[in-house]
């Protein structure tokens, strides 16, 4: 099955339904339908959703499944065992997904977000056996998993589960050699096991599209006619063994730009690879606030601000120079905690901080960015 996946799909663009446009507190279905139509007209066939992506599966049904012949597109969605308290509750997610999607068949079904901890729960709940039975019964076409963890854990999962038809990995040129994500090593493990690869976060949630960053300056100087998204997508899709490159598109312009990069697709040249290496060097030289996330500052904050989380967010802004994706993260960080503009400048945190960081000034800057 793995070779068949590659023959049918290699290098194609996938439409991720994780970050859909919103209107009046819900999905903007008028715009989503327009985007889906443009994607399909441009040759796209692969749509990626998940049980835990709020409104995604219903939006996929309304924009695509109810409007196009079933054999003209492919559905990928995910079961998340971390959001279940029992095996039965996890298995019920499949039934719910089918109801939301309005179909009885899923082309690519994934166990969502595996790492050592969640992989153990999937084993305890018998999810792999459940997937195998679904495939045997002809209710899914391919079984796989998305992965968030170190390469050693990926190798363990693939060793234990040779029945996996494919794997979905976070790969982009910034994370390729980063010590946190280690995209290159993850990719090498998947290739070692000869697994077709779906790529997620090729544009890092849109953060690689900013035009004011240090790395963007390198890319613009090299070729001002190529968009930031184009550099990122072409890096991902140029890798051998990749069957689809997913992009979570939030605006119609994203669809048009992304499709243009896959019409008469050309892999990166050696010269372009060298340019991206220089861009990553520029990325790595941007100064960050040296917070160690010790959290000594949190307990005594009168405004209950999650200071390390907001500083981490601010560091990302300093590097990427865009609020794309960061604004959503800011909302999540401050949903049940204090916002940056609620800092009273009491400096209690600064008296505790081992790094002697100027936290109050940083909160003021964060407040201005995410006002």
C-alpha cells in the first residue's frame, strides 16, 4: 500500500482544515466553499481534518463532500486517544467523525499526535487493532499517525507497528535541524522504514510568511518574485518520499498562492537550498530574551500572568516578525490567566527572576503587539 500512496499523490498540495476563516463566532462557510472550489479547480484533491479541530469535519462535509463526487477527492481525519477516557470513548470518535463528515469511508485515517505518552494510551485502548479492522472491512483506505516527539520515539512506534501505511510529520526549513523538533531526523527515520510522508506545518502555521523577519530579508534579496510561502512549501515538497504537503489555509489568497507553487512543480535547486541555509543562519542569530521557563515568577504575580509562556510568544514574534498564528496562541495563553496589559509593573517577578529579566517592560511590549 505504501508504494501505491506515493504513486498516486507524490508532492501534491493538501488543504488543511485546521485554521479556517471565521465569521460571527463560527466558520465562514461562504469563504470556505470559495476556497475549496478554487483548490479543486487548481488540481487539489486532499483535504485534512481531525476530530478535535473545532468545526473542521462539518465544514469539510458542507464545502466538499456534499458538493463533489466522492471519488474526486480524498479525506484525511484523525482520532485522538488523548481526548478519551476509555477505549470505547476513543472508538466513538470514529462514529462521530463519520456523522460530521457525512460519509462511510475515510481515505487516510490517523491516530492523532503520537509521542511516547499518547502512543502508550493508544496501545492500551487497542486503537491499532481497531484501525486494522476498519481497513480490513474496507471502511478506511490507509492507516497512519501524526507525530510530535523525538525521533527515537518515532522509531519505536514504527518498529512496533509495521502495519502503518504512512506517517505525518512536522517538517519545515526552520525546524529541519532545530534541537526541539528535529525534523531532519524524524524524516530520516520515516525513510528508513520506507513510509510515505505527509508533511504538516510546512509554513509553521503561517509564521514563515512574514516579510519583515531577518530570514525573509535573505530570501527577498535572493528572489523578490517568490513569496515566503513558496520557499517553505517547495522545501517540504522537494523531499523524497513525501506524498502530500499540507497547508492550513485561512484566506482565499492563501489558496491561490499555494496552488501556484504546485502547478508545474519544480523542486529546489542546489543554489536555492544554499539560500535557505543562509536564511536559517539569519533566523538563528536573532536575539531572544533568555527565559529558562523556571516559573519562579508565576506564583507571586498578582495578575496571574503566565509570564514564561508570554515571553516565549514574544521571542517568536522577535524572530518571525508576524502575529500570524501567534495571536491565536496569545488568546489561548490568556484565556484563564492574566493578559500582558494587566501587568501592574510591581516588579515582584523581577526580584525573583534568576536571569534578572526586565519582565515588566517586556509585558508592556507584548501588550502593544497583541492589543
